[in-house]
C-alpha cells in the first residue's frame, strides 16, 4: 500500500457519502414537492369549481376562515355616459 493511498481512499469515501446524501436529499425534496403540488392543485380546483358551481363546501375546503376577500367596483364604465 502506498502512503498516499489511505488519504485518497478516505476522501473517496467521504465524497461518495456526500454524493449519496445529496441524492437522498434531492429525492426527499422531489417527493415532498409532488405532494405539495397535488395539494395546491386540489385547493385551486376546489375554489374555481366552488365559485362557478355555487358549492360552498368546496369553497370552505379551499379557503382559510381568516381570509378577507375584497373586490372592486368601477365607478364609471367607459360605455356609460353621464
């Protein structure tokens, strides 16, 4: 065995550990991102379907109780003349 081979072997295994840890982290993030995406899609669909169908149970599922939703009113429309 060469004197430098122990050093090289140690760093090779350390690098492999880092790579495996990184790949594991990427897999976990991708898996959790997939679950989050499904939750977001469900909330959006519940809101839109609840709004257009008039289904309040879907709206309750999609929105927080603490939400304050505001609209706007145009005071003068371009096609209306005073």
